[in-house]
C-alpha cells in the first residue's frame, strides 16, 4: 500500500516524539514561557529575558541525546536534562545573558555539537585517520548548521507571509490595534518559537521518507563549493594580505600594535580555521597551496596578538571580556602549534581544548572570567584612588568643576569606567 504525503509527515512527527522527547518538551516549555510572560501571568521584568537562553536550553538535551542514544542506564542523563527548565521559569537570567559568559556558553555549545556528531559511534572518529575524522566532523557540523538555517528560513518566510495576510485583512476589515498586535504575537510565537525547533528536529531525522532532509543536503552541496572557492577563500587571502601589510607597517615605523589588533587577529585565525575545514567537504578544492601554508601564516599575527593582549592587560588590567580574549588566543595558538609540529589535523582536539578551557573560566566561580575581571578591576581602582588621594565615595570631578585637573583627565575617565564596570558586575 502506497504511503501518502500526510502519512509520511505523521510518521516523521511520531519519530521525532520517540527520538527527541526532551527536545519537544523544551520547545513546548519555551513557547509557554513566551506566552505567559507576554500576557503577564509571569512577570516580564523578571523572566522576559530568559527566552534568549533558548539556544543553550534546547542544545543541551540535543547534545546529550547524541551522546546517550542507546537504551542504557546512561540515557537517564538525557531525560534528566529536562530539569534545566526549572531555572528558566524561576530565576532571572538577565545578568548571565548580557555578559560575556553567555557568549562563551554559546561557543561551548557549538563546540560540543561539533565534538559529538550524530553517528560518531559508527564512524572513524577514533580511527586515527586524521583527514577522514576532519571531514566527518566538518560534514556533520555543517549538516546541523544547514538544517538550522533552513528551519529558520522556512519559519521566517511563513511568518512574513502570515503577517502580510494579517495586516492586509486588518486594513480591509478595520480590526483594532490590540487585536492585530495579539494576532501578530501569536503568529510569531507559533512559527518562530514553536515551529522552528520542531522543523529542525524533523529535518534532522534522516530517513528515506524525509524529503526535506534530502533537499537541504542537496542544496548545501550545491552552495558549499562555489561559496568556499569563490567567496570565502578570496576574502581570506585578502584578509591575510591586509594583516601582513599592517605587520610590515609596524616593522618599518617601529610602533606597537594597535589595541584592537588582538580582536582582529582572533577573528582572522578563527575564520581561517573554519574556512579551511569547509574545503574538506567541497567537491573541487582551489587555492590548495595557500591552505598548505595557512597555519604557518598564523604564527606572526598570533605573536602580535600576544604582544597587544599583554600590553592591554598591563595598562588596564583584566576584565571578563579580556580574559576570554586570552583564552581564545590560547586555544588558537595551541591549535596552530598542534597542526604544525605534531602533524595532526584533528578538529576534534580543537573542540576538546576549547570546551575544556572555556568551561574552566566560565563555570568554576573562583577562577571564572567574571571573578578574575572583578578582582583585577578592583585592584586597578584602588591604585588609581591612591594615586589621586581620593576615597571610594569621592565623586570624580567633571570638566568645568573647580577641582578638575585637565592633566588627570585620563585617570578620571578610567575611574568612571571601572566603577561602571564593577557596578554592572554586582
């Protein structure tokens, strides 16, 4: 008997519920949180920002589901991950969400998705075949990214079409603004918050009946090769040329690196590693000579990164953002040296290193980036207050005040900035 289209969809939805029960519960809970805060049943001022934690909250059971697929006692860890919903509904996460720690958690989540790919047990991840391992990890991660992008694209397009119909209808029949706003909210909640993750889970369920998954993979393969070969690689070559022209300028003029160079070099090396990874899954790799020498090309920029980073910290002390910059530099430096001297190209090692270092400085309170940043800035503030012979309660004079000294303008600004930073950290 031939299976109809609707039967295939219901079959896939049933498979999602069986294979991803916690992810489905998380999705429904996030939808309810949005609805309850919108209608002020729960306080929007207290829990409204918690929706921004949705990517991490959804990703945790998704990763654990990959790790504990088999029916064993360890699978209970996956089911227990549903408990992450408790702080989502009870605790105001605003401070964490608007801090560098949230960004670090997102990176840890992405690295975990890359490090624990679907089907790893059946593949050669531990085989020692470096190139095969790299290709498998890259292919798996790009598949996840492609399905996230496709799910958002379909959801957003459906949402926009629905909104066009809603506003057209409201203009013709003169609906009240309140009714239109409520309908717009419910449309957004259903298609963006509820429909997107469910569509992602459906697209991730690879089977013969799942045409969406097959189409996404096909489009990914069509797009990947030209984008990598004719857009990303030329852009990386230009970026490399700009970096080295700046290095030449420093050498000729005998000047110290620009303060923002550390951030630029970090972006450059990360981009280089990611684009090189993508060349492993392209059909026809171009610029192979450039990629052969890419890691050695990272060395001089990384040296300047450390010069600039240490200079910045010696002048202004650590903040949580600067510490994360140091950690990023350490991860990228270790990755570069591993590739050059140990002749290993396993991105799996890079994922493990990144997860370990970022987790240490994010989730262990005594040595967290937040704690180190606060201690460092308090020390800096104390030194400045002693230098100016003022107390912590002293109001810093502004330009035009009688006691304002133009020669101390930089110190005044530093004190204001540090006090603002510490106030936000409390």
